């Protein structure tokens, strides 16, 4: 089972992101579940959502305490919430930021973060460019597909198209594709 915990703020599409991840897994014929955890239900408040993906039926119903991947939609949460709690030693961290790991102070916050597989990308900027709104969830889904290999980009695109009306869907598809390409380019070996 692959478990994902998504952290963001109200209005950033945290819950929708988890739902689209689960739909993408269903598109691939896999089992999935997605659900949120709310504190105060207001715009800007911290929000957490969870997604589990497996090839077998999922019977767990509790929050994801030991994620294989974290998707952090708002870097201001790094200093407010213990985001890395329970993350697998070689877990994936997808972070919406234009700053470096050092600038963000991540090695101090995440303890021995050197085993984590960090991917930093400008998800908000990609969303603004392609969608016209500062909602980083969909670019982070495209990045998730590229970074983890758990889902195919085509499945993520199918989930986006199932969630949004056609004009909005295609803008979001463009944002997901751009994020996927961004992460793939990061992963390319350097040429001598």
C-alpha cells in the first residue's frame, strides 16, 4: 500500500487533490481511498487530506500516520505543523516552493532529511500561468506522478477531466503536464 498525506490551507484544493489522486488510481484499476481531516473549516486554516493506493482492497479507515509521500501545498506550514512526523525514511516530499532546501531550513525541520526524496517545484506559479488561480493542487499531482511513478500522467489527466468542466479541466491539464515535465527535467542526468 502506498500512503500519501497532503498538507495545505483551506482554499488550496487539498481535499480535491486527494480525491483526484484516488480517481487516478481507480482509472488504473487499482484500489484507493481519499478523505480529509479538518481543524477549523475556514479559508486559510491548515487542512490535511489523505490518500491510500493499493492493488488490493483497502480496509484501513484511520488517518495516514506513516506516509510514503508528503505533498506540501503551502511552505508556510513548515514552521507551524510537524509535517514530517511518521514519514518513511526514504519517503517522497513534494513541496510547493521556489526556495531551496537550505533557504527553507528543511534539514533542521525534518531531522535527518537527507534520506527523503525532495522535489521542490513552483506549483503556485504553474497554476497561475495555466489556470489563472493560485491553487497548487493540480500541478502537485502532475509532479507526484513524475516523482513517485505510482500513477501515470494519463490517469491523473483523466481524474482532472472527471473533476472539472471542459474549459477549466484543460487549463488544469496544462498545469499538470507542465509540472510533470518540470520534475522529469529535474530528474534528467546532467550531461558532461
